[in-house]
C-alpha cells in the first residue's frame, strides 16, 4: 500500500554498549528528513565522495550526531518500497547504525522492501532479515539487469507488516 504521509518522525537511538568502543558514542537521533532539508542528505553523500543521491518521491531517513552521519531513501514501487542510498559515515561504521536506521525506516512499511547491493554486503543485510529469495517488481528487475552489466550486483528483499 505504501507509507502513510507523515510530516516528521523521530526516534532516539541509545547506543548498544556491546557494539561501540568504550561506550563513548553519544545518543544519536533518527529522523525522517523533511522535504525542504533533502539537499542536506545529498551534501552528506558528496562530502564522503559517494555517488548516492536522494531520490525524488522517496522518504529520506537520517541518523544525526549533531550533523548527518548516516542516511537512506525509501521509494515506493509496485508491491512495496525500494531501499537505496544506505550510507554510514566511515567513522561510525561497525556499530550497527545501518541496521538501526533501516529498522526505523521500514517500521511502518507494508509489503516488501527491496534493495540492490554488491554481493559483499549480503551478510550484513541477511543479519537484518533480508534474503535473496524474493521476486522483484519489473522496474527493479530491469534495473538489476542494467546494473549487472557493469558490476556484481544482487537483489534482496525483506517482507514487512506494519
């Protein structure tokens, strides 16, 4: 059905002491980014030399530690949502932040959340519940074929129920 329109959602992340160094990471916030602030996510991607971009028509989620330290985009497609732009500042990697951000973003999603990623990331996404045993909508299936012409790529899906 898609995601209901919501002006702004906020969730608080409390660091898991077992996943970060010396329990020194301050509390982080997860925010659904309001549309006028979308350029901030693209600026974050550029600052880290990432080719990722916030997609129009999507819902952008960010993690903040004062400034944006992680982001992603959920875009409606037939039967669910397409997850793109998952990127965590290298200084914050290895602490489960991508998983927490994805969990918050898909919490109210019905249907399937699909992603296309490099095979090296399969284990990370499997730990979040994604699997390659999924049927892609035609638009993503065609995109996967195009992407695979230039680089290794797999499709994964996560069934959700809000």
